[in-house]
């Protein structure tokens, strides 16, 4: 972009109104918006023009176009109707604030109206007034952009932020999980599974479900955040809906969460896989978990937790990680304690007895479980998340010689 040409054009506009403005000053404002904040050149020109018009008390000049795009758009627009690359004015309520991820960001969170919510970012250099959760604001001349498929409202130096004085109550509508899309959404769902935390900053992750399907969720550690209870139903308002590898997931860290006394019959997303258990992975059998509340990570053989270090008062648990071959595809499966006990016939108490009294210890539990299930034909029922089948129930199948021969042929490369 030719900054000097654009700066001269803006300067000439103000000369017609009796104001002389140094083109170098204008050029500096343009560079800041475009190079530091990533604003589109046309939007930057509109912003600088309107910013200077306010500074010299000149009626909004704009750069043409008006309406939905451009800095001259002053009529508030519904949040659900904004689109990336628009220059908009909105009026909404701040429903959540989050910790800024960079020194360049002064404030970030979610603002909403009766049509929906959107994530906002206020740049530190914008010098915008800090907003407060629960208050309504009139935000004029903000830019809507898109990151990883999620629309975001950017508050920059040309944006005006004022309390609107509105005192309305927002009652967001929940949607079925199957109808979620990237952005900000609200759902009523049941916690059906909790996973081991995979990061020290992670408070909880797992699976939510409703009558239409299931979805992964995560909550990051922040002051006042609490874990959700497995089996409980929650109304979750203004959660961030992300997409990774074609799958949606929910970030509940900034969401408003209210427990519901009702119940949900979770369906959808259930799959049944029938085949041979061809591999039992290391880390199967009896394991030790960190006893620190909210952790539950699997410990090393030396009882070491990557977050809480040595934990001599560990908690025993059972699991099986392995591969189930259906003759066409190999499925990565995970069986939790109740399914492991049912499939192997080895209870947790029996496994503890073996681990504590056998010379091989925990390895003996692994070997006994492997001998009982490896190569057996089973049907696993569960949900497939992130290319792993999370198994709810397993059933043993009778031996089928034809299927066994087919698997052997595949393994040996026979046609």
C-alpha cells in the first residue's frame, strides 16, 4: 500500500473543511492500524478519517459506502449479523472477560446482545476504557476479523467505547450440540466422561452430550473456576466453540455455567465396532493416579506426577489401551475400569493384590490381562473422539475361523 498517497488524499479532504493536517501524522496512524493491528487498508483509511473528524469536531466524513461496512457506519448492528472485514457499531453486554494472552492486548472477553455473542479484543494501544462484566456498552467503529474460523471484534485507536446505560437482562437460547458452529454458543448438556488432564494449566477436559450428539470440552485453570461433575447436567452460556481437524470442541473457561436438576438421555455419536483385539499398549493394566484434587494424572513407576511431583499416597486404577481390528480398519480404543473388570474378569482389588505381592508387580497384572483378551473377538460400544474409541461396554464374541483367517492373510500380505 502507498501510505503517502492515501495520507495525501485524507489531508486534502480536511483542507476543504478548513483544517490543515500534516500528511506524515496521517501516514503514521495508517501504518499503526495496518502494520500493527492487521486492519484492512480500506478500513484503516475510514478509521483515520473518522478519528480526525472527531478530533477537529467535523461531521463524519467517511470514505463512501456507509451502511454495513466502513467507519461511517454508526447505526448499531445485531451481533449475529456481523461478518468478517466489516466495520461495525454494536451495543451489547459484556458477559465474560478473559486473561489477555499478550502484552499487546489490554482486554479480551465476550460481548453479547439478544441475537448472540462475539469474542472481542481491545488492543493496548487503543487506550479504550476498561469494560466491566455485566455492563452494557456502545462500541462504535470496531473491526470484525476472523481467526481460525471464529469472528472477533477488534477495538483499536479509531474505536469509541462508551457505557450505554442499558440495564437489560439477557436470556440466551441454548441450541442442540449438533447445531453448534464456530464462534460463541450456548448448550444444555450432560457431562458423560472426564479425561486425564494433558496439560498442567488444564483444570478439566472430557465429553459433554445431549440428545443429538457429543462434543469435547476443556476448562483452563483460572481463579474461581471449578470442575464439572460427571453425570450432571448443565446450562452453559456463551462458550467458545473452536474447530480442530474438522471437529468442534468447547472452551468453557469464560462461559457462564449453571447446574440443572434435570437429566438428559444422551444419544447420537454412539458406534459399535466388532473385531479382534490385536494389540495391548503399554500403560494398560493397573496404574497409579495422582491423588491431588482435580489432577487424576497417571503416575510414573516412581509415583511421579508431572505437576505435583512424588505422590506416595497414590490411587490405583485400571485401564486398557489397545487396537481393535475390524478387518478393514484398526481402531484405537480406551477402556476404563468398569469395562476392564467386565472384559478381563480381574477386579481392581484382585489387581492390587497381584501388584503388591507378585515378584513382577504391576507387570504381572498387565501380562494376565493381555493373556485373557489379546486376540479375542469382541464388540465395543462407545463414542469416537479425536480418532479414539472411548468404550462404554464390551461383549465377547464366539470364534469365527473365517474372520481369523482373513486377519492372518492381511497380516501376511496375502491377496
